[in-house]
């Protein structure tokens, strides 16, 4: 019981000894940085979800456009469309870590 009271006393003294205005300003800075980083990841998710649409475009270019020279471009678009869902999941999983500033 004595150790618990001593620990709580140290926590309260430490917590209330800081200037609350300066602490609030520092917290707002970290919060703003976290929200900005998470917002960038949300934009990354949206971008990768839209890149999934390159898969059918690439298939059409490889099949119908092969005689007129769209084979290479079609393969590149297929590759972009196939990798996009995995990148979108990566962006989505990193959002919470960006919010708390781990990554």
C-alpha cells in the first residue's frame, strides 16, 4: 500500500509540475504531424485503389491492341493493376502507426 501511494504521488507531482500550456502546444504539434502523415496514407490508399482499374485496361491493350503495338504498355498496366491491392493494404495498415508517430 505504501509503494502504491508513493508511486501515485510521484505520478501526480510529475504530471502537474509541467506547464499545461507548453504541454498542450507540444501535443498539438505531434497531433498535427500525425494527422498529416495519416492523411497522406489515406491519399495513398485511394490512389492505389484507383490503380486497380489499370488491370482491365492492360488486358484490353494486350489482347486488342497487340497488333498495333500496345503489348508492352498493356503488360506494364497489368503489372500496376496486380500490385495495386497489395500496396493499398500496406498503406491502410500503416495509417494507425502514422497517427501515433511510430513510422
